[in-house]
C-alpha cells in the first residue's frame, strides 16, 4: 500500500502540470489589453538570451578559430532566458512559464477557481489532473480572451515541434500529429478530460516563432512574396570593433527585429471560438450544462468570423488544429 500511494503521488505531481482555463465565465468582462506587457516581457528575455549566447561563446571559443555564432548555444540560451530557467530542457517549462505570467500579469488577468468554473462537476475519476490544481488565468490580448497556459504551449510545445522538424527530420504535418497525440494524452484527455484545439493553435504558432529565430525554413503560412521580405529575429553579424581589436574577423548574434505576439495571435487561440472536445459524453454534458447556467447565449464558435479567418490563415493545416465547428463555420 505505501508503494501504491507513493506511485499515485508521483503520478499526481506529473499530471497536475497540464493547465486548463474557463473561457466562458469571464466572457463579458472588460479586461485591459495585455499585448504590450507580454511583448515587453519576452523581448527582454530574448535580448537576455542573445547576450548570454554571445558571452558563452567568448568564454569557450578559441580566439585563433574563425568559428562564431554557435546555433546550439543560441537556442539553449534563448530557452533558458524565455523560461527563466537554469536548464533548457529539464522540468515543466510550459507550466512554469504559465505560473510566472499569472504573477506578472495579475493586475490585467482574470483568475477563477475550479469550483466556480464550468468544469466544477468533473469528478476526480473523470479529470484527475484538473481536480489536483488551479485553473490558469485568462487575459485580453487584442480583444481575444486567451488563457496564459497558451503562452506555455507557444514557447514550450512550439519548441518540441521545432525539434521534430529541425533536428529529427520530421515535416510540420508530423509535428502537428505529435501535438494531437499529446493533447489526447498527458496534456489533455487522459489527465483533465479536456482536449483543447486552442492549445494546438498555440503550439503551431510557437513552431513558427522558433523557426523565425534564424528563419532557415520559409513560414508555411506566408506566400512567396511575404517570405521573401520576412526577416529572422536573430542573425550572425560582423563585429567591427572586436575584429579590429583582435586582428581577425569576429562575429556575434544580433537582434534583427522585435518579437510581437500579434504576429501569431488570432481568434482561434480563444477556446470560446476554437472550442474544446471532451473525453466522453458524460463530461461533455456536465460542461455544457454549466455553460448554459453561466451564459445561456454562448454558442460554438462564439464569433464565427474569427473561425472563418482562421480557416484562411491556416489553410491546409486548419484540419489539424481547429475544432470541427470552427473548421466548418461559415459567415
């Protein structure tokens, strides 16, 4: 029995790090736009990562060699800075980032307890992880009601997608399939009873972010003309003063353009438009019943126009990241 309890404790800790949000209850609240603050937070962290990548290169590189701008070091330091972590890979990066933002955006976000949410009737057996933790907060980003958990998905799961395509030779469709498997498993159905299509949208856009860091691959959502003028966030540039001082060519990472979440955000990040699926009909009926109590006028999608825009934006990939009701929505 003690061993069983210990195993259950470990399981509870592991699965409790998949956050969910209630996007229905705060639907009519007037929240301040958080876009500017979110951009400030992550632009500072990106600058920090670039600085540390260059500093680490200075520490470990032989001055006699003409080797600068180590890509692996850049990606590692960017992830450590973005997640504010001592390591790039270990731990629950997305969840930790979610909790950081809850504190940093506390004055602009809406926090709701599980017992007051549309998920309050889901039992421990139906959604074990859901009942082991608090819900994530929601914020207004350019008039879209978005859970802060989506930022964890954007940067953490987005990185996993990027690893699959950049290091493991998968294509983006295979990365999207991996994401759906995770949402049907430890990040969704098997732990909370909830499958979030909005999480998948955030994941995919996170891949687009990491791809744009050095932009070795064209953005699949941009046309030929737009890709031609698309610039990477970071590039390896000649350092004139250091080159003269060391009497050799010296290069370092430099920031080309600032991060703007608005370049990725759309109405499909909002679970009120890109709705959820549930583990079974029992859970679905419980949640639907609560939704009707909280707001009987709520429909899926909440704003049809946003789903139609998302269909156009994601094109071929829409089928992998949009809820069927959003995917088939028409004006």
